[in-house]
C-alpha cells in the first residue's frame, strides 16, 4: 500500500510539473521546423533566405472583378493606404506619382550613383556628347521630364540612375496601374517590414490588406493575395484546423470503441488515464527540448492515443477474474513492446529535421509515461471489487478465427514475394524526393502565385548569386566585379538581367572614384563653354548644374542610413544583409531570357577565374532537392539502425533466433505489403512514409510479441489475450486512420502508412501463429 501511495504521489507531482510547463509553452504551426537543422553552409544560407530573406517579405496582391476603371481605383486606394501603414516597408502598383523622397535622394546623389560618371564624361567632348543626347530626348515622350531637368542635370545622370534601377521587364499597365497579362486583374506589390518567419506579423499584414480593400468600398471586385508570408499564414491555419479536427475525431473514435467494449464509463475513464498522462508528459518534454511545440506534433499526438491506450487495454482485458499477477505474467511482454516502439520512434530523433525530432521526443516520452502509469499507478486506482465485462466469449470466437487464419500461413510469404516484385517494378518512381510535395498549400493557391508572378514579371527566384564578405563594403565591391561579368552575358542575351544591391548603393570605392571625376567649378565652366559652342543651350542656363556638381564634390558618399524610411531601403535590405558587421552578404537575383531556362554553366563560367572566392551560384530548387535527398538518405540509414536495434532488443530478451524470426517475419512482410500497396496505387513514398514504415515495425512488434508468447506457452491460445490484441489494434488503426484523412501531407503520409500497416501486421502475426506448431 505504501508503494502504491508513493507511486500515485510521484505521478500527481509529475503531472503538476508537466502542467506548469505546458501552461508556459508557445505553440507554433509554421512548417519551418521541417527544414533541416544542420545543413551545409549553402543550405544554411538557403534556409535563412526562405525564413527571413527579402522574398519572404513579399506579398503579391491581385484585384479581380468589376471593370478596369474600378480595379485601377481600388489599386490606387489600397496602395496609398498600405504605403502609409507602418507594417509595410513599401507598396507599389506602377502608377506614376509618389516616391518624391526617393527621387530627391537619387537626384542629390546622382553623381555617386550613375554608372556613366567617369573623368572622360566631364571633358569638353564628353560633356558635348552627353548634353546632345539629352537635348535629343526633348523630342521623345519623356521630353517634359527631361526639359525640367536640363538646367540641373544636362548630362542626364538621374535618367541613367533610374534606367539601371528599372527592372528587366515591367508589368503591363491598364488605366495607369499594373495589370495581369490578360488585363483582367489589377496587381500590386507590398513588402512587409516583418520577416516571413514572423507568421503573426504576416497575418496582421494580410488583415491590413483586406481592411484597406474593404475601406476602398469595392463594388464587384475581390482581392487575392499570395507570397511566402501568405503561404505561411495559410499553412498555419490548415494545420490548426486539421489538428483540432483530428484530435476530436480521434478521441471520439477511440472512446466509442472502448465504450462499446467495456460498457462502462468508469472503465473508459480509467483506461484513458495513461493516455492523458502520456500526452501531457510528451508535450512538456517537447517544450523543454525545443522551447516551442508544433501543431503537427499535437496532431501526431492523436496517434499516441491509439497506442498508449493499448497498455490499459492489456491490463483490463487480459486479467482473469481474481487474477492479481498481471504484472508478473504479461508486463515483461508489454515492456519489451514498449522498448521496440522506442527503438522505432528513436529514428525520428536523428532524421535531421527538428519537426521530426519533436515527433520522436513526444512519442517516446508519451509512451514511456503511459506505460509507467499503467504499470505503477493504474492498478492502485482500480476500485475494490472492480471487474471488466467478460470478453472471453468474444475471445473464443477470435481463437477460432486465429486457427482459420493459421491455415493461411503461406499468405504472408506469398504477399511479401509479390510486394517485392511490385516494388522492383516501381523502384525508379517509388520514392518522391520533391520537398514541395510536402507543402499543404492547395494547387489553386500555387496557380494564383504563378499567375501573379508572371503578371509582375517577377523571377521565380530559383537562381541567385550569394556573395559573402567581412563587411558590407567588401561584398559591394565583389558584387560590382560580378556585375561587370554578368553584363557580358546580358549583352550576349544569355541572361535577361540581374538585380544587385550595388545599383542602389555602390561601394564607397566606386562612389569616391566617380566623385573624383567631377571638375572644380571654374574648370567645369570652361569645359561647358567649349561643349556648348554652337548649341541651342546657353551656359548660363546650366549654372545650377555647376552648383550641383560642386555640392556633390564636397558631399560625403551616399550611405545606407540615408535611405531610411524609403522604398529603396526596403529593396536594399532584401539584397544586402548584415551591413558592416562580419559575414555580410549580397544577394544578386538572376533572370533568364524570356521563354528560356537560365544558362547556369555560363553564369558559373562568368564567376570562375578571378572571381571573388566568396561568390556562390545558388540553385534554390536544386539545393532543396539535394538537401531533401541528403536527409532522405539519412532517414534510410536511421531506419536501418532502428530496425537493427529492434532485432538486438528481441535477441537479448527472447534469447532465441527462431523466436526473433517469428516476431520479425510478420513485421517485415507487413512493411513490404504496405509499401507495395502505395506503389501499386501510384502514391510515391516520401520521407514521412519511410518514417511511417518504421513505425509499423515498432507498433506491430507489440502484436507479434504477444503471439510469440502464445506460441511459446503450453495450451491453447488465451481468449482474453486475443481479445486484448483485437481491441488494441482497433484503437491504433482508428487513430492513425484519422491522420490518413488529413490534408497536411506530413500527417497524411504517416496515417496512410501506419493504419494499414498495423492491421496487416496483426493479421500476419495471427497467420504465422502456428510457426512452432499448434498447441492444444
């Protein structure tokens, strides 16, 4: 009695401690936890860009419905509202007007920013050529703008700066604002100040866009949004919805099954105590180990309900009336099953993905807690005189079923052979190594994203050059050297264009060289008199030009701080990371020629030779594929290790290779059949299916161990033991089957693998029951 009270006391204290930890836990639902935790340097850079890069902050907005005039009005109103919202760094729709601060800054610093500023340009001949070119532009559509700039900028440096900042391709305009290529949708682009990894901030930004649209009083138009942050918000909503729905359905199914079996609400409540304890301990363990708990971890926790409840089922159903030694008789088998399950789930800890590691910690801690509560606490909680409904008659029928199944003992081997043949036929397309297929975002949302990107002429951001240096100046200088080489590819039409931070903010070295090209006022006036001889433009009219040049000569170079609060700051922040501190990076985006793929070999050749050693051409999709492939191979290896550990545990406990073979045979046959079933149905296996197959071994080992115990005992099969296995399997299949209905690929993959696997391994274990001969 003292030991029972001590066990109950320790259990309650542990529950209180876990409850406190859970109460202080932050729950998340973004999928960044399913990105690698220890990638290569290039992959680490890729993960950082996906989570916090410039692209993660972009929100593309489409306005469809109504007529073109109405869509343009809404576009202007929404853009104006967002541009004044502190949650957005910028908002633009291609309309003229605005950006006065940016234009003023570019005008003030045009001599430091213009690529045309050289000593030759400010000779008399150079000035004459530049001014003649400007005067010729007076007859062009930009003549009014040029005319206003002539007194201060007769050499056209501001236009040169604006030209180099102009994207390689601009969206179509309808009614003065950006439009889709078919003209049926107005398009605008917003950039949030918060990173894409800050999902709460991204959700606020989406709400702000919707509020701005509603405030504009749309008549027949609707607003659509896409982008990394939007996808992250939608993914979180999908995860939350599925987790809540799956948890409720799973609990209801398991409770219904147990209530149908027990016919006693009290027994049902007692049976769920280990489950509740396991879930609480599992969440607390994940919280302690990872600081946050992912929603998918909670969704996966519904499967813990199906397996953890097995232990109380074994306790309740296997106990004969008046029997008090269930622990001595059955606990060793249950304990060995728990150890094999732990070995299986431990593969998740070493898969290299924090999200999977969370699932592993949750499952291991939860199962250990549930088993411990069943062993040390639950027996002490059973009321005096408590008895479960006698399931012996049902068990007797299961004995007959088992004897019938045993006559088909050849079926597992036969199906295993057929499965191997199917797997061999489909091997080339059996494994899906595309990480994108684990994305829960719908096909319609992806299509919208592709359409808006095409409308904006945006790159798919697959390829980029990443330059790393000791500080911002070093990477800007390297970026300028790379730009000179890329210009040759653009001239040869092997590259449509590129975006580099050095266009917005050249290096100090380049700025100083340009400013040093500017002559002093007296010399400049003398050269102007020579340059303007015979020109309709009089020297007195460009006196403001002389004054601006002198101000530029004396002014310090443009700095990053000068851009604070402008849209140029947001653009620069997306391409120049780290500022002056160590390990600064410059991101150079690349655009392929229209209708062509990027010539990566040509880009690599341009970077070769005397290139900056810190420059890397990053193929985003290729790197993701390599990253996923590497972790896939690691998961394969970990699965092999987990399987070996399970076999070692069985050998150590059973001390008989024949018995180990009897236990492992239905498990391996079940894994092969389930994998072949996916292949035959045209459902490629992902990393999560692989994890699921290992869980089939871990869970199915419980059934195989009990059948091994029956085969090793004298006398006929125990009806109560068979009844307990049937009930336990029903709850496991039900809880994992719920996951199979999930729209979250991670959960669906596990559910669609483990649910049929658990059922098959039970049937195969029954078919192989007479492996050592039927004992009557």
